[in-house]
C-alpha cells in the first residue's frame, strides 16, 4: 500500500512538473505576461472541465493582425470562451464600475480591459480601443451593452464595434455563445457547471467603408449587419436586428 501511495504521489509530482514546464514554454512563445499566462491557463482548464466549452474553431485572425470581436452577452464569463478560441489577449470594453471594484478590479486590469463609462459615448475608451486594434491587438465588444437575461435572441445593439473597426481599419469577427452559466451575479457563475458552445464566424471585411465612420446611417446599417451575423451563427438567419434608440452622435469618437 505504501509503495502504491508513493507511486501515486510521484505521478502527481511528475504531472505538476510537466504542467509547470508546459506553462513556462507556452509563456515564452506567447504575448502574455507570466501572471496572464497563469490565469489564462486556469481559465482554459475551467472552461473545458467545469463549463465543458466546445469552440467551433480558433479565432480566424493572423498573429499581429488587429480585429474587433463582437458577441452576444448571456453571462459575465462570456469572455472566458472567446479566450479559449484566441491565441492572444483580447481587450474587452468593460463598465468602469467593474474595473474599479475592490474585489476583482485588479483582475480586469491584469486582463488589460478598456474601462468604459455608461453615460453616453466614452471618447477616451473609444480612442484606446481604436489604438489597440490599429497596433495589431484584438478588441472585444458586446453590442447589446449588457447581459441579456430576456427571452430575446439579442437585445438592441449599440454602434461601438462598427465605429472602432472603421476607425482602426480592421475586420470584425462575429461570435455566438450559448449555454453560459449565470445566476444574476458577477462571480456566482464561477462555480456553476455548464455546457457551453461557441460559434466563431468569418471575418467581416469593412474596407469598402473606410473613411465613412462619421456617416450615421452607415454606422446604423453596419451595426444591424453585425447583429444579424451573430444571429446567423445562432441559427436564426431571419432575425431582424434592432438598434438601441437614438444612441449615436457623430464626431465624439474622432481621433
């Protein structure tokens, strides 16, 4: 019995050393900091084991290429599943009050999110997101603007993604996530088992519209198109996207 226990302990130690070695090797090849490497490795394990996440394919973006990612929003942990499909950091636009939260604000800072004020257009946040994308980074947005707890497929959309993609001159990648755990609190879902599916769409080329980011009608049309692409990934090609009222003010996000 003692020898069996020693053997089991040896296996665990060997597995632990192998995991540490893998993490060190992965960190050297990735753009993550050591702390980010640890947390994203932890995220991968939780997403695969606890939430049984299945990703249709890796994010279709070349290393060093900027892009804007848009996705529906059903849970506070939705970015975790995009992270599984990406091979590098995604800069999510997150409400400023969460970034300043004393308990988990530090984690959002570690993830290099973009803090956004809820009161109308946040010019500073928009400019930062544009710069990230222009410099080859990935920027993530939820066009619905908040977690959708209704029976609707998608809530009315906001124009941030279309604006940022046009200004940065990068493609938009639509995604649709289903089965995300959510109990109505930001952290309660962290221990909830789930069966999550992430559909990753094809990049949407907006180059025919570059230079027209102040065209309100165009921004509205593109916002509807992005929402429709998300709906198609959900299997609803006939979905009729709605906009979030009179939300857009030309010029506020200009460089």
